[in-house]
């Protein structure tokens, strides 16, 4: 089963670009189906209120729970003091299995990492080229799994991407995804040096084409077992320990 670990969904409210105006899934879903992608991790577009944005994503997941996998989006600074509540709502009420945040919003915080630890959630954190943060996170929270998308830099900063590969090799709890990585040889080096178990297939949909992004993974020439890890097995492993609520803990609260 092929799983895309990185796709935005739902409305935005910033209107400075596609990333904060909205992330409709109609075209993405059609393209993913043609590419053979069975399931997709979705999380909000950039938004001024991630509580509302997460609720919108939850409705999408609830409508097709076998197709979509939800992650909680948080703003480390603006949501300070209520991150634990946002994450608990995501896990208990929505069945979400991870956390997403972006350094364009704010630097990751200890509060985010502690909420992830509480529920054994993986954290997708876009470091926007500041890959040294991954090393610090690995040291401070060795029991939390972090996924640094775009091999550390959507902007094609090859220095940052090479530095992240070094961290992938050294740190068991640091992973990356393939979304938006244009320098193919750097992606190939990441798999060869760090191992297929440290790399996840992601598309950064709906704005990037999932079939094109998946073609990069297939072009790596991995063994069938390694390709299966990258295209779904690693995501399933990283979410397997998520501490979902017991039935009486409020599933279905308003």
C-alpha cells in the first residue's frame, strides 16, 4: 500500500498565496488514484486559527477514514499554552496520528515536543533550511520521532540537505521525506547513506503532483523491500505507537 505522508487540505484564510488560501483535494485525489496512492496524510493549509483548520481537516478524514490520515497542525508561538489541548483534541476526538508545524510560523517549542511524547506522535517539522535544529531536537527528545520534510530545504539549499543527511545517519529519531526535493542525486545519497528506513515518500500536495513525486522514488532503483518502506512502511511504523484514546475517553465529543 502506497501512502503519501505529506499533503495539505482544507481552507486557509491568509490569501497571500495558494499555501494559505486553501488546499482543495479534488484534483489531488484523482491524480493520486491514477498513481496508485492508496492513503494520504493530510494536515491544514496555513491558517490564523489552527483549531478551526484542524476541525475542517477532521471532517475530511471522517468522510473517508480509509483514504485520509490526519495530523494536527499547530503554531508553536501563537498556540502557546494550548498546544496540549489542540493535540489532545486531534488524537481523542479526531483520531489524528501526528503533529505538523512549520518554522515560517514559529520555531518548534518544548511544549510541542512534550505533547508529541505524551501521545507517542511523530512530528513533521519544516525547518526551512535550519537543519541544525534537527540535531538539537534529537538530543533533547530522543524518544520522539521527527520527520524533516524536503530533505531540510524546499528552497533547494544543497548545503542544508547534505547537512541533514549527516544527521539522518547519526540520529535514530530523525527522518525526512521526499516532497519537493529536486536534486535527485542528493535524494539518492540520503537513501544510500542513511538507509531506506529513514526516508518517507511525500508529495506536498495538492500543489505538487503526487504522481510526479512518486516517480522520483521509483527512479531511485530501490529493492522491492526498501521501496515498500519508503512508500508506506515507514509511516506505518512511526504511527504504530500512537496512544489513541480508549472508547470511553470521549470519541465523538462536539
